[in-house]
C-alpha cells in the first residue's frame, strides 16, 4: 500500500501519525459572530486544531411550513425558510 501524507501548516497528516482533530460548527450560532468565536475558542481549548463551518441550503432540507429562530440584525426572529 502506498503511504501518503499531507501537510496542513506545520502538521503532517497520515497513517500512524497523531490525529488531526477538526471541530464542526454547524448552524447553532444562528449567524452570531460572537457565538461562532466562542465555539472556535472552546474547540481550541478542547484540543482541536481546526474548525469547519457547516454551510447548508435551507431550501433543500427545510419544511416550508416550519419557522426557525434566526439572528437578524442582532435580534432573534422566527424565519420561514
């Protein structure tokens, strides 16, 4: 088997090397910058080396008859997606 590695910054990732831990930050921040930053800092404190932001197209996964809380101009509003 061909052993392959990749480089991310100063870290080499590959079989037999320490795990490169990536945290996923989904839509739980409701678009709030400070909330996103708090999750980034918590992930770093927990030992994660990177974060991934989940981006979704609500039209593809949402029920049009349901409303969702969304941060709009600093206020949480119920939005139909």
